[in-house]
């Protein structure tokens, strides 16, 4: 018997050792069974903290809001997968700069493709010394059918949050938005350097309310289809 087990054991060892961190994480991301409706992408992570403001890292905030959004969507019966569930990136190890950023974003798009997700929602936060008011802002590509309607539905739901500055959904040419056939959104959840938004993005209850609003927007868009 031992002679049969030995090669099998070696194969398991080899397989485990050959998986990169990203691959290992990804294996846990797809929900069992149901097709993925929404792929939630907490922006940045790993080597890339995103914008920094007063001790806050964008990557931590997008992950926290992303986890609330996953729960809020699942509560509404919408199946969800995440591009990341911890502080990781998808850049080739050791690479830095624009090439690593592009590779990281490309991998997130590939995950959407592999899971055959129907929508892609990438979460971000802003810092701007020029902004005179805060507010969450939804971006979409006007070249993708259905993206504008989804964006407007989410933006309208965000307007209902108490104290939310009412910004409009906007067409944009970001790589993440125009490089895939499914409706994709970049949601800039608020400005980390503006007090109201900073509070909304750092308190657990407010993060949850923000996620619930985004989920409401997705849900009412799906109901219209
Ligand atoms: Zn960002």
C-alpha cells in the first residue's frame, strides 16, 4: 500500500507548494454553487495601500466596506464573490510601479471573467485638498450596455444616506471600467480628508449603512431587468 501512497503524497506536496499567495486566496473566493452575480473588488491592498490620510489607508477602508457589501448583497439573495478578503495584491512578486499596478488590475478583471460574474463593483476612497464638499461618487463606462443604469441606481440609493452630499454618477474611461463587457462601477465612497465622509468611512455602523445603500441600488437595478 505504501508504494501507492508515496507518489500521491508527493503530488499533494508539490501542488500546495506551487500555488502562489494569490492563487491560494482565490480558491476560497468563489461561493459554492450559485453563479456569481456581483464581484466586489475592494480596491488596492498588499503592497499598494491606496491613498493615505491622517493614519487611514484606503486599502483597509475598501476591504471593510467590501465585506459589509458582501453581507448586504447576500442578505438580498444576490450571490457575491470578492477579489480579495485580506490585505493582498495580485502584482507579480517583487514588481513595483505602473507594471505591477496594471498586472494587479488585469488579474481582478480575469477573476470576473473566470467566475462569469454579471457585474463588477470596485470600491475606493478619495483624498483631495481641492474638494470643497464630500460625497460618494459612482463612475461607469458609457460604452458598456447597462452600466449607466446600474450606476444611476446605486448613486440614487447613496443620496438617501443621512448627510450624504449629492453627487452625480459620471461616465469615465478608467481601465477597470472599459476593459470588460459586464457593467462595472468604480465607487469612490467618500473623501478621507473631509470630516463627514471620514466618519462615514471609519465607523462600523456607517460603513454598514453605506454598503446597504449600494446593495439597495444593485437590487433595485436587478429588479428592473
Ligand atoms: Zn483607489
